[in-house]
C-alpha cells in the first residue's frame, strides 16, 4: 500500500474532477481551468508553431504571434537553450530571431538576479522614483480589480483573463501592473502575489522583478501608459465598448499623465538607485558516486529530458506536492492541473506532504544510497536540499544553460547583462 496519487485518467475532465476533490483549497481560491495543456507533447507542439520573424513584427500587439511558451519554460518542460536553438533553425539569418532571443535573455537575466538576491526579491531593489513614500501605497488589492468590476473595459478584461485562463500577454501584464500601482496606489507586492496565484507561468523572478520595473524600484523611472498606447496595441477592442470611453483615467498625453500621476516627482530630491552591484554566482553542482539513487522531481524540471532522468534512467522518481507552498502562495487549481498534466508524462510517483519528509520516505522504501535532482535557484529548493542532505548525499545537476559564458556579470540592469552575453546568446547549445 503506497501513498501515491492517481495516474490513470481516461480524460482531462476526469483528471480535473479528481484534482478538485484532492485540492479543495486551491479550487476555493479559483475554480477555473486554463486551455493551455501541460506536458512535453503540448510544449513541443507550441514550439513548432513559433515563428521568430512574425514574432519580431507583431509581439507587442495583443493578437500578435507571441509563443505562449512561458508555462512550459517556467516548469522546465522546455529550456531556454532549446527554444533559442529552434528559433535559430527557423530563420535564415540569426538577426531575424533577435527579438525572441532577447526576450529569452530577459528570463535568464531575472533568474540570475533571483539567484543572487533570493527572498529579497520581495523587497524594493531601489528607491522608488514616483515621489511618493512607501506609506502612500495600500497593501491590499481592491476587490473591484480582482472581481473585474472597475468598469474599465480593458482592465476588467485583463483581470478576467488572468483569473480564467492563467495567461496574459506581456503588454496586458504591464498595463494592469501600472494601473494597480500608479493609478490605484497599491504596493507592487500585492499585485505580484495576485499574479502568482493565477499565472500558469507564475515565477517569483520574472514576476516580481517585472512588477518592480513597473513600480520604478528596479528601473530608472516608473512605467505608465496612456489610452492611445493601449488602443494602438489592442486595435481599440476595449475602448470601443468601454462605458468610460473618452473620460477614463488613461486619457491624455504622456506629459499630462506624468504630471497627474507623479506631481512630486521632480520637486523632491532626484531618486537615486541604491548603489548595488551584483555578480552572478555559479550554480553548485555537487557530484557524488551514487549507485542506487532515487530522483526527486520538482517544479522547475518537468521535462522527460531533464538531466536526472537522463543520467539515471533506471532510478525511481518521486514528485511531492508541497502543501505548505500551495497554501502560502495561494496557488489556484488551474496551475495544479497544468503541472499534473506534465507529471503524467513522466515516470514518477506522485505524492504530497512536507517535501523533505516524503522524499526521504520514498528513498527509504527504495533503499536508496542518495538523491538526485536538478538545481534550482529558488530559496525553498535550497532549504529542502539542505534538509535532505542530513540523511543521504544529494546530487543537484545543472540544467542546460542558456549561455555558455562563465565570467562575472553585472546584473544591475538588463542592458548591462545583455551587453556582455549577447554574442553567447546566439550560439546554439552543444550537448
Ligand atoms: C507584471 C509582469 C509580470 C510577469 N510575470 C511573469 C511570470 O510570473 N512568469 C513569466 O514567465 N513571465 C512573467 N512576465 C514576463 C512576460 O510577460 C511573460 O514571460 C510573457 O508574456 C509570457 O508569454 P509568452 O510565452 O507568449 O511570451 P513570448 O513573448 O512569446 O516570449 C517567449 C519567452 O521569453 C520569455 N519572456 C518574454 N518576455 C519576457 C519578459 N518581459 N520577462 C521575462 N521573460 C520573458 C518567456 O519565457 C517567454 O515564454 C511578467 C511580465 C510583467 C510585466
């Protein structure tokens, strides 16, 4: 008798009703299920639809040819190197894939910053440049934003889409975040938590640092927009049906809006970024001679081609739903469904509970001499890794890197990072 969760489902509906029963708290947070299917097969199909040339021409418009690969990349179902390699194959000259490769670089950059600062990702990285003190911002998200009842057609549509599908176009994320922080004076952390509850690609690095970029605590100025900008990149679909058309909060030129949103910005002392220099740390891949290990699969490595399964193809593998994390992060059901679909394509026993305790139980059952996993830069991973290492050696294998560059990196701004790594980012990975 094992504590394994089910793997035998005849349909997606059957899986969903099982997960609704197993994770009632996640379903109570939000009961919607997204259309994006989990798993490597679905990821490969989405990758095959990627057109780097069309992407570079249209990526800023809401109906542009963006890839929707982020949930797969976030969970390691695809890695950045293979997306980049595929993009290079699809074009005649590397330049034609530049726009997409640069965006992949943003993800790599945010991950490196996360590696360097850990839980500090929840703190302002620099002084705000809005002219307002932190006390001017509320710590909770107003209900009309998450209920989609602001009466602004665009904002309500983005809110609904986030909750119902778990995916938002980058531009919609920017507009929604700017509205929440600069028009509604809500702390970026409250918005970031809301996004992490719903996004299928929810990732503290890309998410929190993007929120901070909008807030102006990780950039040289706050990001805001006007109605013209939104109308241009949405083909006017929201403005046409908006009850507030012509009198919404986004009306006006950038100069007018800047004066309205940040009246004290130029009057006080010029906000100075906290002088912080980051250099990247190399992931630690501890090597051990293991003969009969088990594999611990976690949320960053849900690919059948990930290094642990490749190196130890006959080892038994376990996944553990981290109930504590699901509760504290308020992860909604759609993300659980997505991840479960990924797990169903992997040779893994699915369990739940306190992660290190359950992985240890599994290792005892298998009489394992060690645990193999993939390295992750999340502080929680490092904590669990530390707990597991009390009982057995643990080998954390590095995922395939996006760039081969190993020297020091200036991470204060993306532009600094990109200047150093750009050439490497266009080099296809070697096995
Ligand atoms: C407020 C806010 C919150 C965000 N939260 C997240 C998050 O939790 N998880 C997440 O993966 N991304 C996040 N992003 C970044 C970006 O919006 C998404 O990665 C992108 O929209 C995903 O859609 P896509 O796969 O169709 O992207 P595409 O435009 O097709 O890009 C391809 C891939 O490049 C990477 N990428 C693209 N743009 C960015 C970017 N600006 N920053 C980092 N990586 C990028 C992603 O891995 C993406 O899948 C956030 C952006 C903002 C403004």
